[in-house]
């Protein structure tokens, strides 16, 4: 025991531990300020600007990949049939579902421009999208999940971006529909104050980390240029975004393009989702590491560096917390930890809460009830951060060093919330 105490005390008093604590505290405070300033800059410059009027009503093909979605696909199609856009088709790709998804879709085919690609073998979302891409008629492809409720003006807000010839993709603004629990409220806040805010800020940098897999539009020719969707990547949306930008296509964020989605209702489902996100981001960072050495890709450097630092901070969070816990068990007073909230700890939490507040207020025009979820934000800096950091720490190494599967198949069967 004396040996353990001696080791813990030595670490506690070491210079590297001091600088680890500096990074642990400085990174979230710095990034909160960066996200706030840049996202508000985007809002002032871009969000209230009018897009050019549609001179040509381009054909849009809406691809809806589905696996075991009989409980949600019906209302998704009903919302798509209400889109305020004169020239579009809906193609549902049933990816070998084991339930009645195909039967539900067939009921809606007589009601509008809906087609069904009924696959008998489950090959994963990327392969399903590639199969849909082969039969679509539009130059603009809207990809939307099978549990999404689209706002009627969705295409009116997204399609005008493609009047700019270098625009390859536009990501929409997913909002959390089900907010009955603390976990769902935290996800609602996260989508406003982390995901949406970061996309605003990254657009000021000129490159974004990813489109939203739940809803994005992409130029068909640009997608074909990169070979379609990669079936061996855990997150086809992140990979597609990077491949397009590495070929100097522009990827945009349109906050007015609102859709409503069902967030994971419980911890096991959220864990599965974020496991896939952690794996996918790590795979993309590994895949494109050498490309970042090229001066021509320098506009992606801020996204690559920030993504890497966020992963490093997750390991720091888990490591420092584990060290403090061991110290307390051994009776050693760890430097930087206190049972009473201290100045720097309160500063970190306050910076986080201010960021969450600014993000929620920024999205309030699209999600009028978002501020009802804000009181639960008090749990975000500790509880939710620790959960997300733990998932990142566990699965990032697998993404960096593990062998990618030939095909990433569906692993989550959703249930009605």
C-alpha cells in the first residue's frame, strides 16, 4: 500500500500531471469560446441571408434506407408526401428487413411518387444507399432516415444551395422529437448546443466535420465522383463528407432545413449509436491522416486538429477522473480535485453551460420548445461528458487500429418511442 501511495503522490506532484490538468481545464473553456464566437458569426453573416430564388426546379430523389422500420416508416412517408416542392420522387430501400417494413411501404405507393427497392439480403445502410442511387432520377439526392419527420419546407431550404456549382452537399438540422426523459432532454440540448453550433462554426472555417446522416442532400455527380458510399466505414456520412471536401467540393449547413427525429430512448441504445460514431470518426481520421500532410488540404486542418484534440481530451477526462478516484481510495489528496466545487471546476462548468445556452437560443426559432430542456443542462458538464468520454475512450482505438469490416450492417432495430 505504501508503494501505491508513493506512486500516486509522485504522479500528483509531477510536471506532466500539472500540464495534463491545464489541458483538461483549458480545452473545454477555449473551445466553448471558439464555438460561440464563430457560430454567432455564421448566424450574423449567413443565417438571415436570403438564398437565390429557384430559377430551375431540379428533380430531387429522396432516398430512405430502412431496416426493420415498420413502426416508423409510415409517418416518415406521410411527411415526405407533404413536401412543398413540385419535382421529387421517394425511393425506399428495404434492406432485408425481418418485419413488415415492405408491406407498410407498399400501402403508400398509390398515394404519390413512391418506389420500393425490396432487397432480400441485409447489406447495411451504405450498400442500401448505393442500390438506391443506381435507380434514382434526380441530380440532387436527399438522404433521410426512416424514422424522420421532415418539415414541409425542407427542400425549399436545401435545393437553392446547389445553384452554386461547387456545392456538393448540404446538411440539415435534426431536432429531437421525443423528450420525456433526462437522457432525451440532454440529447436535445446536445443537438442544438454542440452539433448545430459546431456546424455553424466549422462553416466559418470553410469545412465541416460531417453532414448529418439523418438528413442531408448531395449532388449525384459529386457522389459518383467519390465512388458512392463506403460500405466498410462505420459512419458513411462522415466518410462521404471528408471525401467530398478532399476533392475541393463545398459542404454546407442549412439550419432552416429542419427535420424531427427519435433520439435513443435509453442508455443501451445511446451507447450503440455513440459507439458507431466514435468508431467512424476514428476510421476517417486514420484513413485521411496522410492527406492532411498536403498543403492543398489545409482548409481541413482545423477540423482534423479539433477532432483529434476532442478525442485526446476524452482520454484525459477519463484518465484524470480514474486517477482522482484511485487517490481518494488510497487516502491521497489529489491535486486539482476537491469535494467542494473550486474556481477552475466552476469555470469549466460555467463555460459549458453558457455554450449550451447560446446554442439553444440560436436554434429556438427552429425549435420553439428547446428551452424547456435547458434546465437539465446542469447535468451535461459532468454526467453526459463522462458518458461520452468513456464511449470515445473505449472505441476510438478500435477505429484507429482495428480491421474494418467489409460491410457495415445494420445493428439497431428501433422501436416506437
